[in-house]
C-alpha cells in the first residue's frame, strides 16, 4: 500500500509530464482524453487499459464517449494524490493509445467543483453530503464516491458573498489561456488578481465562477506535510 511518502513532488511531476506529453496534472490526478478513429477502436483502448489495470491492481476513472476515452489516474491509498504507479499507468495507456491510432486531446478534460460561501461549514455540510450521497474528502470537501458528480467545497468566510454558490471550472494551465480569452469575449467581468491560480468571472447578473488551474495546487509531498 502506498502512503503520503510516495506522493510525487511537483518537481517529480514536472519531470514525469515532460515525457508524458499526452497528459496533464489536475489536483489529485493525471488526466487526458484520447480520440480514436472509431468507437470500436475506443473499446480496444479501454480493454487494453483495463488489462494493465488488472495486472498492476491500479485502476483509473474512465469514461467512454463514442470515439473519445476520458482517463484519470490517482492513488486513493496515498490520499488521492499522484504516485509513480500513476505515471507508469499513464505511460502504458499512451502506448496502448498509439497502437489503436488514437490522438491525445487533454484540453477536453475539465473538472467542475461547486464552492459555497459560509461562515460555518459544519452547520451545512451534512445536508449537502446526505442529499448528494457523497462522502467527506480531504479538508472537509465533499466528493462523489464514484467520481462522477462535481465536488463540493466550503469557502469559510465571515462575510459570505450575496451569491453564495459559485462554480470552479478546472482547466490545465496549458489550455487555460484560450479558455480565458473565450470567456472574456462574452463580456463577463474578469478579476485576474489571483492568476494563474484562478480567475474570478462574474456574469451580467452577478453570478460567479472561477477558471482554475493546477498552478494553485501543490502536492502534499512538495509542501512537506
């Protein structure tokens, strides 16, 4: 079993990703999307990834959408962070993708969280957890045990925003510039004070969302925790 000592530091992650150009780091995991020539080829890729997962006893989150396969690797027994098992699995998936003629489209892999402003997270967290069928994750966040629904996190503040709920859309840093340009073109109010970690977007009716990147997240091993 892995432990937090096995979590890759950011420097180790950067080195691994330098030889895994199909993949991106997303807080807690390595992600990519492969586009295959046909839906049948997508099934071949899924089968190959499944065989490797069984051999290594290390299984990804995987979603099949016609001729695209969304893959995410994380080490749950290491606190939901990235270990060498994830980079090895990513390399194997890359090789399998090449064999079926797939092309990588990692920019398509986006994740969404819902943030809730509150002065007292404990007073409301259980309502959300029970209603959604979620479990408590690191730091009190709520997560879908099956990895399908958006995460829920509580932004503790003595002065909650009038619009208490906001959506965090996580893009890889490599793709975030184009995404931000498209959002800016809609006329939304853009606050870049915390860029590139996140940019706060406010629509014409005062609703907020954040475009987030991995720049604002560091693996535990890198921070010495």
